[in-house]
């Protein structure tokens, strides 16, 4: 449920919001409403407070003492109207970003209310009717400006709109953002030349306002830009507020004179408290009435911030400024003192604003999957180095294995080398899977931003990501398997090769799922990479190549069963040595190595000698080593090769499900 009967606005269409009339009046006024101005909307917030508890130190935990609390927002009230810009200012640490986050429902406020035109704005409503532009420009570097906005249109705009209508909306937005000269330019990154910082910031704004949201929140959109770039960004926001009838609320550090002229309302904060709330034009009078007139030719905001910083050294002086702001606002608005009361009296127009339902997502699940897949393929095609590195490492390692162990025979030494190859080959598969780290890192932040405000379902992304990498994993496993299986001369013929390739493919797929899960669970890139490589090393050590299961201490045996390498290694070992009819080290081979017998006796004579000796000893010496003996020596007796295969698949499915659950987590 979102705002009921608030407007006919849909967050998946575009155009200015228009008032929703009662059913009885709708037909009579249909033509008139088509050209009617947008409704007056006001976001009011009253008595907002936000408290956080400090992290408990070891000493605090041992002493059972309660963690200290810190009040970041203290009884903040204010309002913002559509068609205008409300700017939140203050020194560093004053609570600017915290207030924006509270209004955007990115943090859970401790106290207070937020409403539109006197009607409470529920937390589940905010996602649908608002958008949040972060400080960082999170964009795909290898897409052009037009492609970036077009993908945003395909996600955000209704499926009822045709392709040409969406393209028209994108062209209009490009003009609105002053990006006409950069339409076909790549976004770029550190390694690829692209657009300027100001243009990146405007695109970040554009992808979030393409569907004309009612509420637009921005966290310091001018950070890192020069004076001209900052003015252009705020000027774009001004046009958005006026043309789309949106409520624009942003934090800003220190606006220039030109930027200040574009702002409609200001809230100045100090230590989480409001020290000024009003229009920029009234700020000089406010400072003069407080006894600190603005110096001549100085930016009034700079004068106010300098005053706040000076007063922050004396808590009582800041409290006096907070109290003065309240009394000064009551004097300027003597009729009502409550922000919500002023809002109701000023913007209650004949009870036409009640609450309506709006779709959470603009498109169907399958449409989202198709668009996500299309974008992933396009970005991967223009950034081939990610795949080239992965394929290059796998192919080069496969060639090394094939040339070092070229066409092995079934001698004891040859069988020992087969076992060594299988152990290190399996390790290679999972280490190559770690290259998927870079693929997901590149898009993780973008996905978080897009799904945070319902651009598409997280399930759509999960399914698209799971499917889009299958072709490359298929090709990768086929190339690796072909080079190593036939080059080394592994056993089993065509049937053995098909299982070998299937197990390699399943292991690449499971490894990719495991890597993605680790990255999602551990947001810190460096820490995640260390933990991932440590886990892969431990999996390799406990797989059964270096130490058999019966030799592993009981307190570490659990790691043997958690090792992904174990099941791939055991499955491939069963495939290689599972034929009980095949003798890998025969008595005849032993006799051939004897100085006199090997060169003079015939094969028939050698066989008769071995058979008669076996009868005398009561033990078969015609075959010294079979595949079964090698498997037993390595402790591989508990699972069949297909049992190992299905366990690898089960691990992959588990990692995929856990990855989806991790995506669903709400990080505040």
C-alpha cells in the first residue's frame, strides 16, 4: 500500500502528477484535469530523533555495562513542497546525511512522524514514490550515456509504454540534463576514458528520476565538483522540481552565491539540532536579529556556518541559537506553531488527497530478466578483459598439465602422476572460479542502488546473474576438459570424457556460486578476497590428495566433508580408476623388469609362472595393482562417482539459495 488517492502519478510512467478527483466528478472534469496544474504536495517531518548505540568494547562487554548512546538527530521538524528544493546544511558531523537518510527511510528513526499533506507516510510507501541519489556515482563504465538512461527507462517505465515512447523520454531527459554532447560517450572509469565528473553526477540523477518520482533525496550531489559543475547539477535539480513537480531534498556542504539563488528553503543543523529553518532570503535578517549581522559582500550561508562553528565550542550558545530559531519561526508564522498544522491549513484542498495503490514494480519478472541479461552481455562484450583473464589462466594451466603429463601410461609411476594431476587440476578449477570475484564486484554496488528503490526485483537479478554466466562456464569447462583429458590420456574413452567434462562444468558452476556468496556476505573487498583464498587453500589441503580421510584428526574431519575439492576429486578419481576389470600394474610388467626373465621368457611362459606361483602362495600375483587398490589407498571408498557429482551440484544449489537470501537482507 502506498499513498492512497494522493495523485494519479505512477512511479512507472512519466509526466507531472495530476490530482485525483472523485469518481462522480471525474467524467465531468476529464477535459479540464488534462490541463490542470499539479497538486500542491508538502512533505512534513515533525520531532524527528535518531539515537545510535556505540559498539561495545571488550571491557564494556566483560563489565556488562550498557553501551553508550549518541543522539544524532534531536527533535527536528520542517517541511518541503513540490516544485521546490529544500537544502540541508551544516558543519561536518552536524547530521546532514543522517537527516536525509531518515526522511528516505534508510535508517529507523527513534521518534517522530513523516507525512505528506497531513497523511502519514508509511515506510513501505517510500520506496515506491521516492528515489535516493548517493554521493558515489555507481554506473556501468562500458555503457554510453544514452544506453545507461535507456536501461533505466526499461526498468522504471511501465510496460504499457512502447519502445519509441521510452526512447522519447530518454531524449527529453538528456536535454533536461544538458548531456546532448555526451550521448554516445562511454561512462568510463579509471582505466577507460569517459565523461566528466559533473556529467557522471547528472547521469546518476537522471537514472533515478526517469520515472518522475514524487520524492527525490540527494546526499551532497555537488561533492567533488567545481563551482560551474555544482551550479549545473543544482540547476538541473531546480528544473526537475519545477517540471516534474517533485519534492527535492538534498544535503549540501557550502553552496556558492549562484547555487544559493536556486534553493527555496534551508535547514541548518548543528549537532543534530535545527539552528535555522526558512528561506535563503530570510537568513540575513535571522542573523541580524540574533545579533550577528552578515558581513558585507559575504555569502549568508558562509556567515551562518562560521557562526555555528564558533558557537559549537560553547554548548550553551548553540542551545541559545536553537531556542532563538524556534521563537523566530513562531514570530514569522504567528497563526500556527506546528509544521504539520501549517501544512494542513495551507495545502488541504477539498479532501481530494487520500491513499491509493501503486504497483511496486513497473515490469514483469521475465521482462526484468531479459533487460538485465541484455545489459550484462553488453557490458561484458565491451569489457572482455574480465573473461580473457579467466579463460587465459584456465587454458594456460590446462596446457601446462597436458604437456607435463603428456600421454601417461598405466605404469605405477604413470598412475601416481594421474592422481597428482587430478588433485591439482581440481584446485585449479576452484581457484579460476575466484576470478569471478571481479565480475560481481563491478556491479554489486549498482545492483544495491537499483534494487533499493524497486527498479526491479532482487529475484530477477539473482536469476539473470545465475543464467547469464552459464554459456561462459560451459565453454570454459569444455576447453579445459578437452585439453587435459585427451592430452594426458585419461581413462574411460568417450564415456569417461563426458563424465569428466560434466564434473568440471559442475565444479566451475559451484565454484562461481561459492565465490559470489562470499563477496555478498563480506562487503569489504580486501577482507573478502583474503577469506576466499584461505577457504580455497583449506579445501585443497583437506580434499584427500595430501592426507587420507582416516589420517585426518577427528577435530578436523569436518573440514574434509566441507571441502568442495573433496567431492570433485573423488568423483574424478572414481572415473579414472573405477574399472575393476582393468589391471594397472600386472605381474608380467614386474617380470619384464627382471634382468634375465624379462628379455628371454615368452608371455605364455610368464603367465604360467605367475599362475602356478599364485596357487602356491594362495594369493593372486597376476595383478599387483588395480584401480580399486589405488582408490582404497587414497581412502576413496564412501561415494560413487555419480554420488560425488550430485553432491557438487547440491553444494552449488545451496550457495545459490544462500546468495539470494543474502541479497534479500536489508542493510540500514
